[in-house]
C-alpha cells in the first residue's frame, strides 16, 4: 500500500533511500493512511502534492474544509497549503506587542514537528487517540521500526512519547525539502532574467508592490524591498480583514452555536491562551501567496471559491455603489464580518479604487507565483 502511494506522488519523491534519512521516513509517514483511526486518511489526503499541498476534495462544502478519518467529521477551516511552510518563522511577539509566525491559521504550533502531530491526534482529522495508538500503528510496520531504531536508538520502540516526537521530526524533515519550496515560478524566472512578464503582469506587479495603490505588499511582502529572491509573500503577521462567515460550511459541520448556545465565533489568534482576548479576536495569520492561483478556495474558512472574488472583496473597502458591494459568487451583498471590532481598516482603506483592468492585472501577477509543476492547473 505504501509503495503504491509513493508511486502516485512521484513528483515529490526523495531519491535518497538511505536508512539514516529522516526525510525519507517522513515522506513515508506523509503518505501512510494507516496513521489515521480508520486507516483512510494520510497527511497527503488533505495536503495533496499534486494540488499544491491542498485538499481539493469537495467534501460536500466545495473544498472549504476537510473530512476526518471517519468520513463524517468536518472541520471549520480550510487546510492551508504546505508549500513553503518550512520558511514560516516561529511564533513570537515583537517590541510593539504584535504577534507573528507559528503554524496553522492561528499560529498555535511553534514549529513543523509540533504542527505535524496535531492533525494525527485531532478528533476531527486523523483521530488517533494518542501516542500509544500512534506507536502501535507505526511499529506494526517492520520497515518503520528498523529505520526508527537506526535513527533514534532502541529506546524509541519502548517509549511512546519519544516515538511520537520522532514521527513529528521525520514529517518536519520531509517538509523542509526543496520539493516543498522550489522557487521556480515565472516570477522567480523573471528575477533571474529568464522570463519577460507580459504588459498585464507588469502592471499587476507594479500595483502589488506600490504602496498607496493597493497596499498588498504591506502584509504580503517579507523582504525589505520588492524584487528580492526567496520572497514568500507573507509577513506572517495576524490580521482581521473582515472575512464573513462561511454559512454553508457552518450548516454542514453543525458549528452555528457554541456550547452556551450563542452564535459560534472563530476568534483566530485568540485561540492561543497566552494572547490577550479582545484585540486578537478574529485575527488570522497572513498566508503566503505562493501558488495562490491554484490553492482555492480562499480565506481561513474557504468562503470564496475564486481568486478574483478575493480581489473584489478587498476592493470593496475602497469603492462604493454599483456592484462593488455585491459578492459575484452569490449575487448578494458581502456577508457581515465574523468579528467586526478588530478589522484592520487602516490597511484596507485609503488606497485607489481599482477598475476591472487593474484587478485583471493583479490576478495575472498572482498567477505568476505558481510553481512550475503546478502551472498546468492554471488551465483547469
């Protein structure tokens, strides 16, 4: 079964089959459905390498969230792409008191190893009961046991916590490979002088990086100046941009109300116990825009299906009248923000209202950020 899975995902295969390779072991774990309760779900199920490490399954909610191992449990957030994820900084607070980094939409995991284990034990995802059950599933595979002992010593077989940590380290090692962050998009080719952008792409690039026109780069630029190599297109801060509730998803997963019977609110960053409640409510980590054109649906809750809708949504803050306040996917007004009190209006307003040709140009530039092996998906 494992060999079949690896063959199906040869685009990310690791050539080195050395028994001491932690990344090889992580690759095997990544594709192994036996590490879920019902043996139906692997990391690669919700982070499909052939779909830019996202969950392209419909799941009854237009891919807005993922189904658990039981085929019934449904999450409340979209599975984020794992492309370029290893470049995410650790969760921290700067001198101004602002939070940055960490894994997941709310930054709850400090590093890749911690992040890799959380879905395995999550009751709505892979649903294993704890380190003991994970150890049972791993050690039933003699090849896993041989490689783990080679890497961590004989004690790993007897210590379930140590084995669990080893699984997390292996998955993290796999995700640090070049196949997750190739930096080979048309934008990267342009930076190396090997691609000439079209006029539309050039206009979109100028709009994106020029403050006062769109402010896109205020949140989606990591390097200190535009045009630097290895740009991940996220500052890894946490912002509330007024995303509306995904009502279809809430109806499907039954989370319309909390345990007290009040309307359920996803508070994002405030999920972390050490962050102050109130000011952090409704803030989510700014995602990388790498492969954004092929990783829809969009926003933390998958509420928008099309990239153009996202651009229209941002543009609504600087336009009035006409169809600017209408969601083109529903032909109805944009839904209310889930947490209106903390919307970053200082970043969202005060820029030029964009005309359709400007939005076309921005979309063309964002399509340039697609890794080479996913460019065929732009035509799907």
